[in-house]
C-alpha cells in the first residue's frame, strides 16, 4: 500500500483512520507535540524535545543515529508489507532541518534519503504520479 506525505494532520484524521499509520517526528525520548493514539508512531529525528544544542544528534554518533532511523523505517515498512497505508507528517518531520543540518549533516542526508526511498517504493497508485498522461 502507499506512503502518503501530508503537510497537515488533524486529530480527526487520526481517530477516523484507525488502520492508517501516521508517522510523526519523534525524539529518543518519544513522540512530542502530537496526538497520542495507537496508530501514531514516531520517526526519530533528534535526541530530546528541545531547541537546545544538546537536544540534537551529531554526526559523532552517526552510526547510532542510522540504527535508530533504520529501526523506525523497518517498523513502517512492516505496516506497508501487510498492505497498510502510511501517512508521513513530512512538514513536521523536517521542521528541525536547520539545526540538524548544522549539527548532523550526514545524518540529515541519510534521513532524507530514507524517507524518499519509502515514498518512491510505496507511492500511491492510480494518481497522476503514475507516469501516465493526466486526463484532459
């Protein structure tokens, strides 16, 4: 099934679509600033929910950062493998880009590539992105 990237997700979206996995940004300490529901999961992007320098990963821990990202991506792929739908709250996941780029540019690059790979491999079918001509 598909990965759908959205710039906004409401509480109603999450509650009405119980079989859809909603992926939101998370830290090593868990999901922050979002609806607590069983179908909401985190994609870790930093160490703690703060704007302080210490809250961000660095590339000194690159291998550990990748393990965390890979774990989260694998969990998402498991849902997709059973024909689940995944919604990426992409705007919020990448809201930390400026600081992550400053402290962990290699990690950020890997995160971008991992998310893009998911979107490419599990793109929605039957829409205009199917490389066909759009109807007139």
